[in-house]
């Protein structure tokens, strides 16, 4: 699993505009875009058949072992 955060919703702005606090708003990139980025950056990775079904709990347990944050500012 790979997650790349490219933007964050400005929740305070949405509250000011709508009066409601947004919840569970997420943005995603196609796996092909992520794969292209990793390849272009020379990052080695392993891929697996995505047709293998996993429970959410199994996926979360696997992700916890390999999850870390990289902050890039420009």
C-alpha cells in the first residue's frame, strides 16, 4: 500500500463557507501515477496481485508495519 498526500482540505474555510465541518474527505491518486513517480524517483518497491481479497483489519495491520511519513516542503 502506498499513500501520497498531495493536498489537504482547508476545513476552517469550508466551515466559514458552509457552516458545516467536513468529515471523511479524502483524495486519491491512481496506482499507475504512484508507480510512475516511484520508478522515476528510483524507489524500489514490491507489488502484489491486487485481486487478493483482504479484510480492512488485515490491510491495516500490514500497513502499520511499513507506514512512515515523509514531509516535503518547497
